């Protein structure tokens, strides 16, 4: 039995027309001889009564603090409703289809309510239904603990469901359907000639996701990568094959992965605040940075772009956390130089490691456009630049052009 | 541990104020030393996005035929949402509370989707939570099969859940909260001085329910009756103890059941059609009635008020089924005399059996008001009269008065 897992995000299920388009993607695969597993997110229409946010707001209206276990019970309903509605489309078109909740699909998680991790998948019930030639629709984003408590998987949870099922069922493909036709070299709202990548590696896409590209959730990618299950990021509303996510060197039907690409894409994250903390050189500042970072962690503030020097600690936080972070630093008896309204622009590419001149090309591109670089950092796959928010779009366009990504 | 099960219908949960009133009923019982199990129906606001009807309509909009198994999955969400919202009220008031789905509460049913029957209850999870001093909120109307498929219990399902839990937990009381303050001697919209009954027997309430009174579902009563668990029908919005449902002779705190009541109440069912089928006396009509009844059963038409004579068969159907029934009779080669727009008025009382003069009193009451009796029938607990629909209210008032029920 050759199995395909196809996941549809909330925006692919908002209207009757969209649901039929989604169903058609599944039917095409069925005609190609696949056994079909369909994973759905909650219907994601803004203001939709079954959207995740609406469900959360309803509980919070009564009492702002929602017990995570009960919140997960509530959130489970969003994907179940969505799955039954899509099932109706299939049966209306004359196909035999059935719905499984995360629990019924055998998705066993730990007890970290609202952010549960999948421990294992027991795919017996799915396989039984597939053998009966049914289209199996699984409510994404959810699972069940060994004790029978319902859980949700956190951000990108339905992608994770799809990936985990792909691995458990040894699927030929896991298709992630969305409203764009694949992974782009940059945000097309900023870079008009951003290109859709035909192929991308698991590592590259993880980097892009970590650097702010709204693509697959890294956890979903990591799960697929373990068993080398190919993912495809595709559009529900177009006919293209989208972007194939796999390993270098692997070959599939029509595409072969080229490994000569220096950069995969340019990403950006706005609304960042830079904090610089200086101390007098005569002071004993040993352990200062540890003190700062511990205090931030205790307050649940995630920090980024960290540069530590003997008498200077620089890092960034989200604009939303800036006031809180400043207070914490004051409480330690220090003063921070605060620069709000920054943005992080990243050049991501698995092949840039060891290639000379990449950083100089980046600096060149930004300087030519009169963009001030506030801070830089780099790993073997990514170079980050902190710029002012008003320079962000210009910076993305300049880098995209400099590296000929279009 | 003395346990109380308290069930709240959809109309008790529509607004914030109502939910707080419902929660207060639970908190009062908690202060009295009870361990609390709360059963909820789906929030029943007309047009409410989480109401059962809204969920059904949503599925039917896509495709009128909904697979019963998938319909049950969908319907399960209504009560879960409702339970989490009520849980929020308790935690907001500082009480420790938790939600269990029907499956988590251990309600095991057969596989008759949309009309499942409870096979057994495994109350371990409820008991564990009660021992931790938590208010346990159970999503009513739902259960799970041994195979892990989610089911619903059909009409009056949440009452059935409450009753079954009352039996499984050996509860002191099962309180059924609604928007009226108990069981009435007649519909108060028709009979202004209808009285709330202080006590009623399991048998009486079953009769009332079967004869059209919108009270407890008979199945819920039958379950409680088996283990003699007292039910109380009470108002969420008033302070009275409502109507106690129990056996004759049992005594509770303040009330003792009197057994000298001839009639319990007067009920009514409108929108009924009478069909009379005559045959020529010379014809061989052996087995005629069997032929008619079998044809009706095959077409899923339920018939009532059946009078069989050698050359005459009379019965009633719902107005909605009348045309279909007429067709069926024509197909058998017979003609029916059809009288639509009738109503069934019933005098219900467990003690009327063997008491002479009850029927004559009924005929007297109706004749005094110039109401034509179209047909009558009687069992040892009930006398039914078929009247024209326009006479229905007058008939209910007349009977209520004649038997001094106010």
C-alpha cells in the first residue's frame, strides 16, 4: 500500500469552494493509486466560531486563567469540527471517508498540555480504515496521553501531526497544503520577484523557519527528517508541485537536488528591541551576563542576538517584552541603552559555511542602500543583521538582489 | 463520600449570569458536604454557534447525509465546549474543578450512533477526582464504544448521563436543573393555576413523559428507578427543592409521599391525524390490520391510538406523516377517512387503575365544555382522548379543573 499524507491548513478550509479544492487534491492522489490520510487544522476564518482563537477567547471571557488541560479539551473541538465538515465533502462526492480524532488515530503524547510532544504513534486504526479503501481524515494538532487526557501540540501542531503520521505510516509523501505555492526565496509581499524554490533541504527549511519565515514548523521538519520522509509544501489553489523538502542528493520523479546554491533565502523578523548594558571598566563584572540571562529566563523573556564582551552585554528581545526587560535590568542595579523598533534580516543557506566573502557581500549590499547595520551574528548556515525597522524591507530587497535569488 | 450529581440543561448555561446561578447550585451542595459531579448539555441558545442544532446544520450544509459515526464526533464537541465554559466559572470563583468527556468519565455505550445506549459506567476517573476534592464536570449526552468510537445518547441524553452516573456512583440525589421549578400538573402556559408536584413516582413521571409532557426522558427515569436513586427536577433560577422523583412510601428529609392522589397531571400532544379505514362487510379482511401496520412500520411511521374492529381500523399518525400514510393505504388498495389537526389529551395517574368513574368524569368534563371526543383509549395509568386541535387547550383546562389538580 503506497500512502500519502496530505495536510490542509485552516485557510484552505474556510469556504465551501476552498474545501472542494482541497478535496480535489486528495482525489487526484487517490486516482494516482495512493491510500489517503488527510490531516486538517481548525477552520481558520477570522471571527469563525470554530476557529482556535474564538474557542480560546470564549473560555477567557469567563475567566482569564484557563487550566491547560481543560483548554486542550476545548481546542480539540476545533479540528474535530473541521475534520467532520471536510468528511462531508468527500461523502457528498461519493467517496468513502471517515474521521479519526488525534486519540483515535493513535497519537500518544506527553502530558505537557498546550505544548505536548508526540511520544509515539499507534497507526493500527488508520491502517485498518485505509485497507477498507477509506479516505482517513485525522484531526490535526491533537493527541492523547497514556492516561486518556486529550492534549494539543502547540504552534504548527497540524504540520507535526502530518509529519508524525508520515513517519509512522512510512508515507511516500507528506504534502503540506497552504495558500502559497511553496517556499519562497523571500516574502513576496516585500520582494516582488521572490522565487518559489523547487527543492529545499530539511536543514535549510528549519533555518528559514527559525529565522522567521512562515513556513513549516521546525518540529514537523525534524520528525520527517529522521526517517527521510519527503515533505512537499504546496498550494491548495494552484496546480504546481510546490517545494519538495528532502535531503541533498535524493532524487524524485522529476526533480534532482542541486547542491550549488549558496543561499536559500532571505527572511525577516520585525518588532525587536536591542538592549545594550555597559559597566564601568573598574567594576568587577564577573558573572554579570549570567545574572542578566537568568533573570530574563525566570521572567520567561526569550532573548536573541547575544553578544557578550568583558564590560558590555548586548542582546535583543521582542518589542512587547522590552519594558519588562528594562525593569529587570534596573532591578539588578544596571542601566540599559534601549533601542526599540529594530528588525532582524537573515541570509539563510546551508552551503554558505566556509565560503569566503558572504559577509562582505551582505555588508556591501546594505551599505550601498545606506542601511545602518546595528549588529550582526552568524552561524554556519545563517548570517543575521539587525537594522532599523524602517530599513527592513529595503534590506531584504537588497540582499535578495545581491545574491541573485530571483 | 456522599455524592450528588447535578445536571444543567442548555437553557441554564446560555448567559454568564445563568452559568453563575448554575454554579451556585453546585456550590450550595458542596457546602452541604457533597462531593460534586456536574453534568452539562450543550449551550442551547437559539442560533448559538455551539448549540447542537447549529453543529448539525453545519454538517448538513455541506451534504445532507451525515454518517452517524461522524455526526456523533461533531456533536460531542457541543457538550465539551459547554463543560469547559462552566469549569471556567468554578475556577474563576476559586474552586478546583476539572472536565471529563463522556469517554473519560467511563460511559461505555453500544455502537448505535446518534441513539447509543449505555452498557456500563467505569467511574474510577470520576472517583479519583472527587477524592482530590475537585468539582467534576462531565460532558453529558455522550459516551464511547469499547472500540474507542465516540457516540451520543439521543434525545434526553444528558438526563440519561446524569442518571447513569447517579447509579454508578450511588449518589444521594440526581438533580435535573431546568428553567421550570419542577413537574407541573399541566402545561402552565395553558393552565394558569397548574401546580408544581412536590413528589412524583418513577412510574408517574414516565407516563407523563410518554404522554407528551416535556420533563425527564423516560430512559433516564428507568435507569434511576433500577437502583432507586432519587431524582429531583429543579429550577436553576429559583430556590425551591422542585419535584422529587422516587418510589411510593420512601421518605426523605422533609417530604413523605402520599399515595391518595388519583391523577398526577394532564398532558397534551397536538398535530395528530386520525385515519379510519373501513372495508365492505362481505370482503375477507382477515389479516388486514397486520398488512397496514407492517406497511407503516416499513416506512418508519409510528402509529398510535389503535382501534381494531372486524371491518374497521382506526389509528393516528403525526400530521407530518399523514400524506405518506394515506399513500401507503391506497397502495394496499384501501381508502382512508382522514381527519388532520387533532390533538391527544391525556389524564395520567398511577392510582386510577380500578377506580370506578374516572372515564365518566372525563367525558363529563369535556361534554360540559362542548368538546367532541373523537376517540378514547385507556391503560391502567392513563386515559387518552382525541379531540380537535382547536379544543385542546379548553380540554386540558377542563380536565385539570374537574380533578382538582390546582
